[in-house]
């Protein structure tokens, strides 16, 4: 079992989850490869499934693998795929605190991805 970061993180990347992960398995691509959306990923080989990251995510982008909504199911494989290119990912530094999204912002982001849950 692992946890998965979904597309709801894409272009948000505020890194709120990074600080709380006890095993530093939340990572970011180190280059701008077009094959990889601009979001964070969880290394499934290192995640200890503690669940601490989930409530920290202001965009509600993190799910246990068995609970990932169907519309984001491809994100499970995308997170897992980082294992094959692990040297191209690293634990990012958290920038200075930015603005927290409003509930309306969070809902608008979900709607953008067609997620109604
Ligand atoms: S579930 Fe725990 S170990 Fe896994 S990514 Fe989240 S904080 Fe890290
Ligand atoms: S807290 Fe959520 S939105 Fe922010 S970087 Fe982590 S997964 Fe992405």
C-alpha cells in the first residue's frame, strides 16, 4: 500500500506535504521534462503509508492508493513510474509560505479536473 499524489496538485506545488513526510519520499522532478506534469510525486517504494501528508494538502490532492478516485486512476501508475527514473527526482525545498487557497479555489480546481467528489 502507498499514497498517491493526483493531478489536483498540478501547477499548485506549494510543498505543504513535503515537510511532514517522515521518510522524505515526496519528490519533485529536477528538470522540465514534458513527460512529467508539474506536480509532486510519492515514491511507492519508500512511502510507509502513515497518511500524515493527506490532511496537510490544501488542495486535497493526496489519496491512499485504494481510495484514488477513478478519474485520477492513471496517477497511481504515474507516481509508481518515478521508481524507474528515481535519480531525476529529489525532495524539494519548501518555499516561503504562500497564500492558502480558499474553499472556492479548491472546488474550482476539482471542477477543472472533472472531479466532483
Ligand atoms: S503517507 Fe506518510 S510516508 Fe507516505 S508520502 Fe505521505 S507522509 Fe510520506
Ligand atoms: S500539499 Fe498537495 S498541492 Fe501542495 S505540493 Fe503537496 S500534494 Fe501538491
